[in-house]
């Protein structure tokens, strides 16, 4: 269910890129609605709120979420949705390695091979295969590396929150509130340039609102799953939304993958499969 909700949210991201909507409006609505949902969910734990760990965790996760999703959105404007989603999900590598080092979660052979498949996928999309052109632009590649690293802060931060035993919903409410402020300031800064966007602001805001609700539901399942399972398996299962986005982009946005992109996506999918065999 979590993977499905993340997939629905990713479709709205792709739609935003397709209509060239304003990122600041979209993300303000997304994080604003998400913050309200998380606060309502964690309201009973408000008396516990106030420790420095809440603010530090909220800031870490908030900056990771804001930056990671912003670069993911920009990546969708420079590359195909399925491959962009697969590379964004590669933040799992960082989460798994940190979990293995800090929390002593065992790193088995299939995980090591799965990570190697990810690295191979990153190499393939930057090569020419036969007569095919280079799969992606250098701009897209660096955008996705930035997205991957920042999203690892979000997902790794949720793992830390779970381990230290503070209320995840309140942390997420604070993180999303921080994100809302960041992008609301972006609206004010870019107010003179909003007319250059093709999509109406109201339509983009409604898309952001729907994405925020989907994000809340998806992260609710994600946080709940982390409470009863190892980070590597949980993150892997929740990464299945990239398959959903690949199909939707093919059916509704007419995206077709080149040979390089197909190879890169398949290698990424094999990597996720191997990581989930633990």
C-alpha cells in the first residue's frame, strides 16, 4: 500500500513536469497538507514534544525531503520518469550501508551484489551502447545524484528517529512544516516570474495538495513498516513505486525508453530484487 501511494504521488510529480508547473507552489501545497496530516496523526504525543532531538531530526529530515524531492522534480524535466524514479530510489544504498555500519544490520552477499547492480546501472546510462546515443544528459545525472543523497537524509533520518524512540509523526509534521516555509519563501521570491509558467497556479496547488496527502499516507505505511522490519527490506519494498510510474508514464505520457535507458532500468530493478531477498 505504501509503494502504491508513493507511486500515485510520483505520477503527480511527472504531471507537474509535463505541464511545466511552478515548483514552489506545488511543493508549498504538498508539504503544507502533509504537515497538517502528520500533526493531526501525532497530536496525542504533543506533550512529549520539546526535546532537542525533535528539532534536529525535523530539520535533518525536512531539508533532505525538500532538497531530494525538488531535485527529483527537476530530474523529471530532463529524463524519463521510470529511470529518474529508479535513480532516486538508489538512496537505498546509502541507507543500507549506514544501517550496516552504525546499527550493525548484517550486510549479506545478495545485498552487496544488488548494490553493484545499481552502480553498474549508473555507469551504463553514461555510456553509448552500439549505435545508441548516451542515455541521459550530464545535467540529469548530477541532478539525480543530488536527489539520491538528499533523500537518503530523509529515509535515514526516519530510521534514526525510530531507533531513538521519539514520535515519528511529530517529527514528520515539523519536517514538513520546515519544507512548507522553504517553498513558501520561494513563491515570494519568484512572484514576478510566475507568469512564465504554463500551468495555472490553482491547478498546480491542487496537484500539490493531492500529492501531500498521498505522501502522508505512503510515509505513514513506511514509518509503521520500519517499526517491525530491517531498513534494507522495508526501503526495497517501498521502492516498487518506480514500476508503477514507469507503466503510467508509458500509457499516459507516451514515454519510451531507449536501449541505454532500458538496460539501466533493468539493472536497477535487479538490484532492488537482490536487496529484497534478505
